[in-house]
């Protein structure tokens, strides 16, 4: 089977997703996979065979939904400020920041397929933001607010992100994360800001509703 290239991403995304509103953020629509799409059924081995990294961008994860909800409900967090959406995936949180009045939004994710997913999703919501696949960990981003949904699921990555976020917070940047209780969440470094009950799918999670917390790095 011929392997997909990032240049073919738009056709692949359009064929394997539909424009859907995440249940906790109905103001936003995203190209998402569901039970009706072939992408939902493919195994990790099948995805690897066609050259597609795990398609995190094709699902609205609980942490991102909770954080996006919080940004939309409290727009003063980002209004008129430069925002970085780290590990953006579908671009959900970046879109929420745009809608909430951020001066600029930059979305980062090392998966090259997210660039196309973000572009399609931004267009579907009438917003625009810049994107990068650069690994920003340990850098000093040109942003006043750093947002991250659902990034503490891997031990090694979580340790690196936690240390980086702590440093950024110490320099005066606002660092907010949305998390539904992932294994490697560094709660000792965090201040609880808000809590949401986020509907999800059992195919991705262990429950139909995930209690999701928005935290601030202190």
C-alpha cells in the first residue's frame, strides 16, 4: 500500500471525517472521525502502514474540550493577548482563543498532519491562526498565554512539558492546561481553576463523561 504524504492530508481528512460539533463546545465545528468513518476502525498497525501517525487531531479529547469551554466562557484570559496552543491536535483550543479575542494565536504540534487539520478547522470556523511542527519544549515562545489540552498521557513527555511549563510560569506567562485525570498530571505544581463534566465516547475513554479540570501552573 502506498504511504500517505502530508501533502495528501487534506483529501484524506475530508474523506475520513465529518464536520461535527464537540458536545461540550457546540459553538465550534471540527473535522472529526466517528463510528461511521473508516479512520475510526483502523488499527495502529494499519495507520502505520499508510504512514499516518496516531490521528489525535481527528478526535475532540476531554482536556481540550474543557479548556476550550473555559476560554470561551472567560475570554479575558486571552483577549488582546498573544496565545500559544501547545500540542494543538485538531486546533480546538486555538479556535476557542481566536473566538475569545486573542490578539494572535500560534498552534504547535509535531505531527505534520495537524497543520492541514488545523487549516481546515480554522476555515470552518471563520478564524485564522499560525501553525508549526517545531518542537517548542525548552524554547521561550513569543506568547503571553500558553494553553494545552490533554498533554500528560506519556511519562517522558509529561516530565519535559511540566518542567518547561513551570519555567514559563515563573517568567510571568499564564500557563493553563485542561486534563481529565491523566496518569502523569503534575498536580503538585498546579492550581485548580475550574472543573467540567465533558461528554466523550467510550471508544476513546473509560467513561461516557469525564470530569475535566482546568489548571494553572503556579
